[in-house]
């Protein structure tokens, strides 16, 4: 997929670049407060969208933006749905975003590649020399989910010995930590599910390993690197990587609130964020302010899974699912359209992907 940038005159190009730099600087530092933003220029769409979400009894936050402008942003329900005295969900309220985190891990890898500190063609053996299949797998295969590795989260019963798997299950339900080295300890003996680079297979372990490569190359912890080079660079002032570091809570059908153990989610599902921060992220990533335009094109040069994002019809997107939260982040390059859905309900109650697809359809119906 190609991004289109064309200007007729050098003066126009220079002016646009200057304006872009100025506007991005102010956009990065912009803050939005309150429980809603409704753009009157899109009144028919926003009214229909609000009615749709109210009808669903939606619990979470939604943002629709075009370029640097928010069309619709609103919180629905309470930060703790089991506590009627808890705060109404506000625009900067944080949620577990799950696999949306992979966009940021991929961007971090590309930042390091831009500095020639690594190459996406590097073999895994360069960073994990004792791994049996290290010469068969590259960083790029980790990025685009073609490594053939077993998923330590979704196929934990195959990745870990049964006694370790049971321990993880027990600690997860009790919101207790597991050993920070657990994944790397058992990674070396975990079976391959497919021959490397033979097929696409979604796997969280790919992004866990990318986080560990970021640490080796940068000399920083993954958390410190992301805070400095992603959150700060994008002005994501409300985002964090703390275990259960959210303003919102969610519960499963049995009334349990629990999260993926922190040491298992590194790089693949550990970002807590809000709709306003993800809006900044979308815009600034698309404008080449997080990674340069060449790196961005490399990330999205596919019609399936690129580097940390799915790509289709000139748009990038990713869903996220943790135990009791689910989310969806979408950006259409041609229309500069952002749709962000963060739900503090499990996917079987409010499916963020399904909701986002319906929002997209609603927008097209009114954008004539």
C-alpha cells in the first residue's frame, strides 16, 4: 500500500511542512477533558452514533476523529460497572488495550532500525544464540507473525509444562505475579507450530521477544523505552504500562476482575491507554512523527498483517482482548479517519471490533 503525498510547487510543499510541524507540536500537547465532545458539523452522524451506543447499553469510551479534529468522543457507563458510586467514564479514562500494544512495540523496533541499531533481517540467533531455530527466524518474521512460534498466552498449555500452566492460571485469577523470566525459561523447549516463514500465525510470543530485543539493543528496560520514545513522543500523557494501572475495571460473567500477569504481557499486551491518547498516536504515526515515512510504509506494506497492524483497503487497525477488557483501533489513511473503541466489558458483552465496524458504516452513510 502506498501513501500519497503530492504538491505542485516547492513553496507550497515548504509551507505545508512548516504548518505540519507546528500543528503536530500543538496537537501532541493537546488535552481533552470532560465526558464528551460532539462536533456540530457532524450532528446527524453523532446523533445516530450516540443512539446506537446507548441502545447497546455500551460500557466504555468511543472516539471518532478526522485529521486533527475530534468528531465524537464520549464515555458511557461507569469506571467500575459494579459500583454505582464510581466515576462516570471520562475522555482520558484508561483501559487495558491488549494487543493494540503491538503497534507500539513494532514502532519501537523501527525506531531502532532507523538508527541502524538493528535490522529487521537480523536472525533471532543474534539475540538468543542458544535457541535451536534461531537461524531460521528473523525479526521481520516476528513482526509479521510468520515465525511459526507457539503462543505463550493463547496456547499456554502447549508452551509451558502442565504444572507451570496450572500455576499461571492460579496466579492469574488471584492477580498474583509470575516469575519475570518464565517465558524465556520455557521458550527454548516450546515446540514450533509451523515451519518459520511458511504461514501467518498470530502469536503473542513474537512481540514478547521483540520487547526483549528492544531491551538488548537500547540498553533500557522495555517499559522505560516505551515511556520515553513512544508515550512522550506522541504526547500520550495518560498511558502507562503498570499492571492493572487503569481508571476502569471490568468483570467476567462470574464477577471476577483479573488481568494477564504482567511478565507475560510485556510487548504484546501491556499498554493501558485512553481514547484521546490513541487518537494522538494514530495521527502522529500516520504523519511520520513516531517513525519516519519510509519506516511507516514498511510497516504497512501488506494487505494482511504488517508490523504490529493489520492492513486492508488503505487502513491500519488492530483489536485487543485481555481477560475482561476489549478494544479496537482503526485509522483510514485516505480519509484521515480514526475510530477508537475501548470497552470495560468482556468481548462477549460489548465486542469492540463489531461496534467499530458499525461505526464505520454509520460514518459512510452520513459522509456524502
